[in-house]
C-alpha cells in the first residue's frame, strides 16, 4: 500500500502501476451506434446545487455553481460519496487565490475547479478531488502545508505536497526525456499524485491560446515528450490523445490547421462510410443475438500527422483514418465478434494484433484488425470488453469508474 492507502506495484522500469482491479460482472447492453469526439471544454452550471444522497451528508450543504460539473460527475460515479469536503476545499482555494488571474483574464479559481472536474470525470473520490482544488494553494499563496493538514487531514495534504514537489522539480537542461519520465515516476509514490498533475497539465494545455506562442510551444514540446507518454504509460489514453492534439496545435499551428481543414472537407464522405460500416456490423450482430456497443470516429489529428510523417504519405494517401470500436461483455464474445467481422469483409494481411492474449506493457487489451470494408476501403476495427474499454480510456483510474459503468448497463 502507498502512504495514502492506494495499492501500487512496481513495474520493470521502476515506475508504478495500480494493482489490477478484480473482475466484475456486467449486465446486458443493447446494440447501439455513436460517434463524435469527447468535448474538451468544461461547461459550468449556473445554479447553486444542494446535495442529494451521500451517506453522511447534510441536506443543507450547498455548492458553488462553479462546482456543478464536479458534483454531477461524483453523483454519476459515486452517488453515496460524502463530498462536503469539496465546498470546504473550494472555499479555501477561492479565499487564497482571490485577486489572482489566469492569462485568459479569468479568476484563478477556475483553474483548480477545472482540474478537479477532469479528475471527477475520471471517477476520483473525495480526497483526490479536494487535493485537486487545493493543489496550487501551498505553492502559489500564503496557505501553509501545516494549515492544510490541520483542516483537511494527512491524506489530502500528502497529495498536495506530492504535486507541489513535482512542480518544483528541476529537470536539468541535458536530461534525457526518459530520465525525466522516470524521475517524475520515482518522485510520485502514489499514482494519484500523477493523475492530479496530468489533469493540471491538461487544463493548462486547453488554455495555451492565451499564452505567448513561444511559451506555449515550449510547454507543448515538454507535454508531448513527457506528459503524453506518462499518460500512455498509465493507460490514460483519453488524456494522452487530447494532450497530443493540443501540443501539436501549439507547436505546429499551420500544419495542425491544415489537417483539421482536410479532415473537415472529407467528413461527409467519412460519415457515410462510417454509418454504412456500423450498420452492417450491428445488423450482423443483431441477427445472431449478440449484444454489443458499436462506435466509430476519425483518428486524432496528431495520429494522422504521425502516420503521414512516418510513412512519407500525403493526407490523400492515408486511407485508414477511421476506426470502429465494438464492445461486448466477455473475452469469448470478442473472438465471436471477430469471426463475424471476417465473414463480412476480408482482412488486410499483417494488420491483426491480439492484445487480449498478449496485452501491451500498460495492460492495454483489445483485438485490432484492418479489413477491406464497404467499397473495398480500409477500415480499422477494435474489439474489446467494457472492462477493457474502461481500462483503455482511463487506465489506472478505471477502477474508480467500474461500478457506475456496470450499473448503467443493467
């Protein structure tokens, strides 16, 4: 156990991984289709929120409207969680950050709230969320670690102290990127500290447009070389992809804008191809009574750029920029779905990977293959269980979300 009670196991490079969660049983789910990117902007509520539920909460507790996205996420993933601490942490952060502004001109308090909202969407619970709200107070204000410990306890103080130490770390001009990554990991004895730091970097990256271009580009390079790989190592692909796209936009704005434009021009044709592919898959699975969720999306802009760069191809020569994802309940069903896919379309030689039997180093699991789909065009397909999907999207934070995800499908 870590100092704060979070289970960790060392990996073979000296980093930390969370202990794999126990297997859970999920209810059935109807076949459905969906597409589109996850929004990267936070929307704040306008009304004061009163608590409803929570084993030890007072019904009189009312939250600042800025905490609306945090409260909604906690209610979604942990409906019985006592979160009175959130308003107390918000009040302290708001008090000590009073008068401070972000480069955007927004009150500084909007930053720790946004960081906490990102953590809440990961499924984090009270201590991590309180630390998210307070993570800059000791470093940037007169609030002391002693005061924080007295008011919020040793666990929250431990997490804030860990983030503060990461912020103060001097990397050294000639340190290799891998050395820096290992240093970050070694300094964080609790994975939760890294999650807070990644959420902090993600929100800062979302606001780089308010920072001088040169400064944003330097931060973007650091993010692309350190924080995106860390997110990948922790299995946080949702965060990794957004960090990569935001870094790409800051470092190479003209190339980024051109790829966005070209994807936009191709969107009607891509959507038609995607809809036809999903329809054929859902129709086949429906016909055999196999319940699944089928989604589809274009690849992320940075991923497209990397494919163009490494393969020396133009955008028009990149055909497999779409991916379809199929989610089912069990490992066995994954292979059953694979059989049905191969009966629909021929596989592209050399493009099948079984990451279920042979997981990646960060425990990522899925079946990957590329087929010649409708119109004989390349179509990348990923097949995984719901549990694998949670782990692929949220990595070490996935166990926070399992119970709610399972409950939502019953």
